[in-house]
C-alpha cells in the first residue's frame, strides 16, 4: 500500500518562522505515515517572484493526494489559491485543528 502524499499549505509571506511551522507539520504528518511535500523547502533563488513560486508549487500540489491546510491559511493569498485548486481537483482537504 502506497502512502498518501500530502501537500502542506499555509502562510509563508511575512511569516518570519514559517520554515519552523511547516517543519513541525511535516514531522507530524510523517509520523502518521504520510509522504509529504513541503513548499517551504523550495528555493528558487532570492530574485524569484511570488508568481514563480506559485507556478512551481502548484505543479507539486497537482501530484499529491491531499492538502493539509495550516491554521491561518485563509490570510494567505497563495494558500487560498492552493485550497481552491485542491478542491476543484478532488484532493482530500485536511484542515489543521
């Protein structure tokens, strides 16, 4: 049985400790047996735009079975886009409690 792959979605822009927050979620999901895709680990270079990151991350999202929506995702333009795409593509949407 192949493990479900979960994309982690949440606020990154203007969140100083976002890498730590994404890392904690990733560790927790892995303990539960999930494969994870953590977009906070993506580095397209210091000159990369928000749009370039979104184009890259949406490709990653499309290869996943589910999306984990971190608390506060509604305040993030990118996470709102990811949530919309995940729902439209029929991915399982897991909301952080």
